[in-house]
């Protein structure tokens, strides 16, 4: 039998269930060493989405679904991990790696080598998000890894649904490894380190929006994050009259996907062109060959341009699209550190550049409306902002038939049915649609999800409710109950 000696489940049913799973896997863990338990939620992108990498304000909600991680240090120099299936249809995933394989010549593995280790085998790519936490902590925080680990993972955040399953995994693992090795990390530090895991080890070119929400979000509050690169502007309680849901379209999404990467790259290409039009100075770094722009006007972020300024001074001078080869011949490169221009591709520069500029304005208006809330009479305007955002995703090339169908269904129910608006979320190209309605409209949302799922041939999935971010949750310490002589309160306190 296991007992919790530190922390609280915060009355989360999935946490209590996970502790029972630890008991079921007692043979996986060894002797009576303490087991650290962490939890990180998924997130619902209400508005802001892909504009994060261009410095926009974004508005995010930590959802009720979460990822749990249990870690126990091991004297054997091996990291062993089991990822449990979220349903009865998929097998559990098992991976192990020797501590020695995380070093080259006595130094921690470099990121490029770590990325290559997992790039070639899609079946093991999930492990990059776990092993990456060790690599990043060694390289960035000086973690001295002298012991192995046994790691158990269980998640109710569906993969590929656009609700940040990867960020939930990264953050839960990062917090667990840090707690097990007594590395003190703030929420922001956790988020930026996890972004390195995703960008440099897992090879996905995401912004920091997901990791920051998953780490620093608060239950039942929207996180307002200014992605320059990641400044929390505050949290906003959802007005009591409103409800927020997510409907999974059933179309799998990934920020590793070609469409997301193409649109992101195109936005940075647009920024490079704007810098040239504005006469900003640029250079390539001597060491990495990356482009740098001396930008006192917009501080390096597209979102700092106003829509009026963009349309007046730059929009007509940007191409609707341009080949990578032509762009490189004229401009040499971009400032993005995690993507590069491919000569063989054609990029949608104009709309990819316009999107974050307009989106930042939409999010600022959304936040101001919530802060000055006057009741449900304001909700129609919020729905219109979501509709504008959804349409802009499509113009960039990140829409999908399934998400369009869901947004149209919400619009059809409309104000008379208590629904105000909907939009595609996160990286687009499928995934989840965020829905805004009055608090009593959940039945209408579930009917839409059920009808869509019946036509699409998958089970209906609706995300509702919220839960604490990883920092707010903290960590638990679980130990096997023994009949040994009880320790004093002082001894227990010293152990913690």
C-alpha cells in the first residue's frame, strides 16, 4: 500500500486514479524509495494561436485533462519509462536508455545529436520529450546526472488534438526530474526549458505559448501571455455567464507538420522583407550564420506593427507568395532560430505576415472586453473576433474541412442557442475548435460534437472544465507503507 507523505491531490479525480496506477505498477518501482508525482494540464487556445512566434498577446485556458508523471531515482545507470495507454485499444509504450548514452566525451549530449537519436524512429519519438528533459537540465542547469530513473506516465490529454499533449508531457516530466534532483525552477524557467526540449530535441518549431500555459496557468482563469518572448500579462477569470469548450475535430494535428512550419517560416520571411523596406540594418552572426536585424521600431516582433501601419506602408509591397529560392537570392535568410527557408517550397508570405499583426489586435480587444465585462451583451463581439481569427487561419493555409464544419455548426446554432463563436486553435490544420457560449449551452456543444463525430466516423470528444497548471499543482511524494518504527515530524520535514 502507498501513502502520500507530501503534497495534495487538490481533489483531482485523475490524480487519485494515478496514485492507484502507481500501486498497480509497484513491481516497476524499486524498494521503498520515494516516488515524486507531478501533473500538467493540456491547454485550450481561446485566441492568439500561431501568432505566438510573432510576439502576439495570446489568451489560453488550462483544461481539465492532464498528464501525470511518477519518477523514482534508481542506483542503476538507466532511465526506464513506461507510458500507459489512454484507452484499451493501444499498447503501453516502453523505452529505456543508458545514462552513458546521454554523454559524449564526458559532456552532455548536444541538441543536434539528441534530436537525431529520435528522428529516425517514429515509434520512439514520444521518448524524446522525456529524455529531452534530462538533456536540457544537464546543459542549461548543470544537472549532475549520477543516477538512473524509473518513470511512469499516464495522460488524458489526447495526442494530435491540438490541446498541447506534448507540452503537458514535457512540463510534467521537467517538473518531476527537477523535483527528484532538487533543482528549483520557476514556472517561466520550466516553460522556456521545455520549449528547448520541443524545439531542439523533439524537433518541433513551437513558440512558448503552450509550455507557459501548461506550467503557469491557473484553474478557471485565462492566461494572458505576451509572447515577447513569454511575459505573463496576468490571468483573467472567465465571467460567470460564459462557458468555454473545445470540440475535437478528429483530424490529427502536429506542429511538426509541413503546413505549420511553412506558415511560420513565411511570417519570418515577411518580417525580413519589412525590415528591408523600412531600412533596418541586418547582418549574419559569425558563429551560427543566423540573420540578425537591428530593430528599434518593432523590437523584432511582427505583432508590434499596428494593422493600420502594416496596410499603409507594407502590405502592398509584399508578395502574395514567393519561392524559397527567390527569397534566399534576395534576402539571404530569416531571424527564426528553429526553421529555415527551403528553396523548393512556395511560401504564403502576405497572409502569414498579416495574420499575427491582426491577431494581436484581436486578442487585445478580446482581453479589454473581458476586463471591462458588462454582461452577455459583450459576448457577440467576442464571437466575431473568434470568427475573424478562424478565417485568417484559413487564408494562411492552416484550415481544414472538419474544423470549418464545426465552426459553421456553432454559427448555425448562434445566439438564440446560446453560442457566440468558435475558431480553430493552436497550430491549425485540424485539431480542436474552441467554442464560446453562455454557461448553460453545453448541451448544444455536445450535440454539435456528436453530429460531427457521426459524420466523420470517430468518437465525440468535448473538452470542458479547467485544472491547475503544473506550478500551482506542485508535486506529491508517495512512499510504500511499511511497519517500520514511525519517524518524528522533524525527520519527515528534514527529508522533504
